[in-house]
């Protein structure tokens, strides 16, 4: 069976983890945490980075930082993972779901102004498959209505919009290092703080609501409880593992992009024939090869294709169920039809993509898909 995903090890993870253990500092915010944060700040010119135990935690920090209160409204796409919504709902916000674009699962920025009310506080764009939302349009709308923007960049490491890194547009941004992402820590994430007014408080929330970081820098003579917060820091062992991945980001990206491009070349004939649709890369964005997906005509065709690929020992998987139709939220939704989100729910299929996937395996997968559509046209 060709798996959907296989975590890739660069070779230095265990070495750095051993160093972290031998340093005697394991609880977080140590040498490797600092190394990871500085590397990301330097490589992408992020103003401030804090490692977190997950992208979900980074989004929870963001919800606290922008002071989400009961009754506030937050706009985000319906076609996303529940972690995009939960942090804001936990603070009492009303989530307002936007539909996806025609060509992409990303939030349709042209719909935003019609969803904004006097209660709207924030927009949470999600860069699906690492492809950029129209961030310049989103930021222009946010400025017009005095709204905050939190980028859910979970899948978007090393991807760009008009030459600027994703995660650098919003007031705050969250990334994931889950084992399914381009670079991994098993579980892990980071919060990017682009707006200076949030920088000091972010560090306090990160440290359980204390000014402990200021104390260790010698800025205060003792530390105490000064704000709300939680235990958002990953351990130094996690940070050490992640640093080995970050060091090899360029190599990992080159490999993933070559496999992504091969998929596209092999399957483009089916798109040209109108059999399926392939990922759409907007003119203003780049492709970070986080995911290769295709869009079937309907749910029945997707189910049949999954069965066909499984028979050929290929593990393919669908993705999100639109959040506005979920058991938790269905009776909270305002009743608007979100046709594009529902279409991706029923028709999107993800194919295996990981560093050690071989080119001949990509060709085999593509040939198996071509065989499926050839049989259906008989």
C-alpha cells in the first residue's frame, strides 16, 4: 500500500533531541525554542515568533490577544478544519462562515463585505493546501472596517502572496507542524505576531499569564501572575526535533514541489478532457506543495475512485466536511447556502504526497487514475 503520508526524518532529529536532554533544560523556551523562533523570524522577516504546542494553541492565543468577547462575530471559511473555529467559539464569538471560491477551497474575499456587521471583529482566512487567499484584498477590507485579521496558515509554510510570505499579512498568524505538514514536530505550531501592540502580551499569555520571560531577561526582579494565559509552550525535545526539520526546509520543499509538478503534468490530460479538476494556483500566489488534490464531478464518483485506488494499493483520502453542516453547528448556521464549500466536501480527493514518495509511484498513481476514467467512459 502506498500510504497517504509518511513522516520524513532529516537525520539530525535524534542528535538535537539528545543535546536538548543533556542540556538539562526540557520544559520549553530554551535553546532550541530560541533557535527555531530566530530562524523563522530571519527567513521570513516575521516580526516576532513564538513556538506553540499546536496550531490550535496558536489560534487560541490569537483569540485571547484580539480580545474576543461573547457576541463578537468572526468571519472564516466553512471549508476548513474545526481548529479554525474552536478558539473563537471558546471565547464566546459567533462564527460566520463564508463560502469558498469557484476555483479554490479558499475563502471568497468578494463575499466578505456582505457578511460584515457592527459586531464583526475579525476575519480568519485559511490558506488551503498552502495556496494564498487574496490577502491584499482581505487586508484592504479589514482596514476599511477596522477589523483584525488572523491568518490560519497551518498549511502555508514557505508560500507567498505577491512576493510576501503568507503569515506576514495578518495582525497575527498561526502555523502547524503536525506530522502531516511539510515540516513537522509530531505535534507543534507557532504564532506569528506582526502587530507590535500584541507582542508583549503574547509572551505573557504564552507563559501561563506570567511575566516569566521578562524575569529571565532581567527586566523585572520577580515574576508573577499578570494576565490570563495557558501552557502553550512546547518542550525543548519537540523544539529540537523541529529545528532539524527547519534547517532542511529548502531541500524538503524542492522534493515536494518536484513530486507535485509531476502529478500535475501526468494528470493534466484528464483536466483537459473535462474529467476532473486539478489544484488552482492564483496568479498572485505560489505553490508550497503541501498537498495534491483533485476535484471529482460528484460524491459518487469520488467514492468509486477511492475504491479503485484502494484496489491498486493506493491510500487516498477526502478532506473536510463543511463546518456549517456539522452536527455541532448546523442549528447555529444562518441558513445561507454555501454551495462551493459543499462541493469541495463532496468532491475533493487528496493523493499521497510525502518526501520519500518515488517518482515512479506518482506515475503509477496517475496511471491508476487514468485507468479509472478510461473505464468509466466505455
